[in-house]
C-alpha cells in the first residue's frame, strides 16, 4: 500500500507531522489531505477483508480490519483525527 502510493503518503507525512505539533492550526489542511489517505486505507482494508470473507473466514474480518488500522497507526498516530471538525465557541457571559 505504501509502496504503491509513495508520493501521496510522503506528502501526507509532512502534513501529519505539522498536525501533531499544532492540531488547531492545521486541522483544515489535515482533513483535506487526509481524505486522500482515507480513500486509500478503505480500499486496501476492503481488499484485505474481502479476501478473508471469500475464503470462509468472515468471522475474522473485523479483527483483521482492526489489526490493519493498528499497523497504520504505528506509522501515522493521528490518522483517526482525519475529518474532525473543530468548533470555536467564544466566552459565555453569565449574568
């Protein structure tokens, strides 16, 4: 997966690292670039899990998908933060 999409993942790694240092400032860019990564991850997760279901091991597909995501998190610890929308609320004045 990484080898087939080397350029996209290398570009995302830079955005991911900036996001890790200052999430509030880089959330919008992280979501935009992360959407590309999410599509790739879903595609490869589907390939992986569909094969196990096709061979009669469908009960393991959920665990297999989670193991796949764990491996992705080793490379990109903030991957689960893709798509988060941050709302800023001003101070509330209480009378």
